[in-house]
């Protein structure tokens, strides 16, 4: 059997932070495999990256909400003689509104994507990651540090991503596998539109572009850092939240996440 070529697998790579991460990894010499549902957007991004002189990324259309998504991706990679050196779990979405009023089916689909699929993909190729001394970059959020009335399931899903990633960081370090949780604050992408957020204005001090978030995430992963929170103001939020009464934080987040 021929040796499998190491690649960086990036989910949710069609737009936003995922696309920015694809550009950053490619610019730093990584062969990439881009995964998302919107194949044409992936193909356009692959052409853009190839035009820079980097290797043209492989495009895989996949619905990560499917229970067998990781195994199907694995089969496609093996057929192409590829295996992950790095796994970047960026795919995810949120919904704004009281949990009891939002569609239960949509919220369960959010858990499938934000939690179950991320867990499956994080664990699917650990042996390969260890062979290549690679790693896992899981995109969480500043929301992981906060309660989230008005976006309860989304905030809870990102708290899971942070906790899971920190534990994996500790567990896999002896095998030479780096695991980093990337926790951005507000990033202007189509995430807000998908979530149902009407007011897209965020404090400038908290906001980072997808490109800056991707650069900081890549650098933190390569340095073997456990968690990275882009931006001093966002870092301050994560450090100070524990000093305020929980009721006060809950009220503040409920006001922030109102749909109207």
C-alpha cells in the first residue's frame, strides 16, 4: 500500500472563518482538503488558492450533519491516498431566540453539527495526526465562556467544544498531537444572517475580521497553545466574567441576544 500523503482537512471552508483558515494553511505550505455542503463555493476558493501558486485544494462536498459523515470523508481520503496531518473543525451554526420557541429539530441539528460531528472528526484520525506530529484546531467562541439566554443551545455547544478541546490537548500531548481551541468574539460573516441576528453592529474593540482570526488560530495551533482568544478586549471578557454575579451576566446576555 502506498504511503498516504498528509493533508489539512478543513470543515465549513466555503465562507467566513473557514475560507480564511483555508487561505492561511495554504499560504503556509499545507496541502488542504476543503469540506462543506456548497461545492461551488469550495471550487471557487480552490481556484483562488491555486492561483496564488499553492497546491490546488481537494474539494469534498459533505453534509456533516449526517451520522456517517466522518467515515465517508475517511473513505474518500483513502481513495485519494490522503490522510489528515491537521484537522480543522470550523463547521457550525447558531440560532437566536428562546430555546422553547425555536425549532427543536433545528436545535438538535445544531448539536449534531457543532458537537457530534466535531467530536467524530476530532477522534477519527488520531493515529495519523500522531504519525505526522500534527494537530486539531477546533473553532469554539467567546460564547463558550458565557451563559447564553437567547442562544442557549449555541452557547452550550461552544462550551462543549472548549471543554472537549482542552481535555484533548492534555490527553494527546504525549503523542505529539497539538489541540487548540480557537475562541473568537464577533466576526462579520454570514453566521449572523443564518442565526437570525438582525443587528450586525458589534463594538469595534470586540470585532475581528475572519482573516485576523484565522491567522491567530493558525499561529496558536503551530505553537501548541491550548486556547486562543483573538483580541485583548475579548480576552478581558473571558477573564472578568467569573468576577460578576451570574444573574447579572445572564441578564446582560439575554439583552444582547434579543432578536428584536
